[in-house]
């Protein structure tokens, strides 16, 4: 058991534990904070797998931007008394059923896997190498993704301006 | 030497399971979007592990696209949630269609 595999198991326990705590919280602020811990663990895992650029992006985008956006929304909307019951009974049974089937398939795949694969060797891709690879081999996908982000920006602006049909009269807006 | 790739897949599969459970069992729209984020992150973990397993950068490229798509998805999703909240005054998925919140 090398130091890398020890690190992997520590990070796996950290990620799984913080995610499990996050998905069972009633208070959404607590859930978001635990998910930030989980995403930091994922970033360290990416670094361990030799992807330093992705580790930085995971911290900046996932743990930074996306989770802060969730915090903004949680604090913006009033939701007292909504999370009184964690699991509605009508949803509890189908959710457990689907997750049980998924878990059974996962266990069967693990059991049926008898190939004795060797452990992966440690390697790292420098950010410059990765960037050159990305823009040489996947330039079209990069353009499509940038288009997608632009469309998302326009869509969110349109949704935010619309005020959901209950538009206030002009005189009230002007005040 | 880190670990065999199958153990990375087990970790990603368990993370995906937790995200799916969060998506299916909650009624708060914000928690459902949070479950989607967990599932996307689990697939990114699997792709980065695959990049190391086959010593090829394509897996990391797919992971970077997953992160970008997750950013677009969460901005649209949260914009829709704010829109729904302004229109109906609730973020409970069971209360949107009817005026009175159905408590079963």
C-alpha cells in the first residue's frame, strides 16, 4: 500500500462522508457547505490523478462559483417550514426502489469483475500540455461549449427580466 | 502506483447513487438541482480516472466539458427556480401545479 493509495482511500472516505451528510441535511445552507467540502475532496482527487488544471477548475468553478450561486439563491428565497419532513412518504418508496436496483447492479458488476487489473501508475499532465491538446484536438467542442455558455447567459437574463408573469405596474417600479 | 481503476469506478458509482437519491427523494427544487450537481461531479471523477488508466488526455478533456455544462445547467436551473418562486411563491415541487400545497 503506497502513499498514493492511502491518499486515495482517505479522499474517498472524505468525499463519500461529506456527500452523504449533505444529501440528508434539512437546512440547505448546511448541505451546501458540506458539498463544498466534498468538491474540495474531488479537487484533491483530480490532483492525485494527475490533472492539476482540472483540480484548479474544480475549486474555482464548482466549489467557488456554483456553490456560492446556490448560497445566494437559498438566502434570497424565503423557505420557512418547507423542509419539515425530509422524505415525503409518496416519494420515499420509489426513490428507495430505484436506488436499490442501481445499487444491486453496482454490486453485481463489482462481483462479476474477476479481471485482476494492475494499479494505475502515477502520472501528471502539465497544464500547458493539456491546454495545447485541448485546443488542437477539441477546438470545435470548445467553440460549442462557449456558445452554450453564451446561450445560458442570454436565457438567464431573459428569465430574470420577466419577473414570472406577476409584473408590477410601471409606477411601482419607478419609485 | 495508486489503485486499480475499478475502485475509482466504485467511488464514482457511490457518488452517483447519492446524487440520484437526493434528486429522487427531495421535493425542494434547490436540493434536486444540488443532486444533479453531485451526479455530474461523479461522472467527472470517473472520466479523470479513465484518463489516468489509459494514459490519454481525452478523459480530462471530457471532464472539462462536463464542468462547463454543469455551470450552464446550474445557472439556467437556478434562474428557472427564481422564476417559479416569483410566479407561485414556493419552491416545493409538489405545490407548483395547485394553489394549495398537497401534503400527503
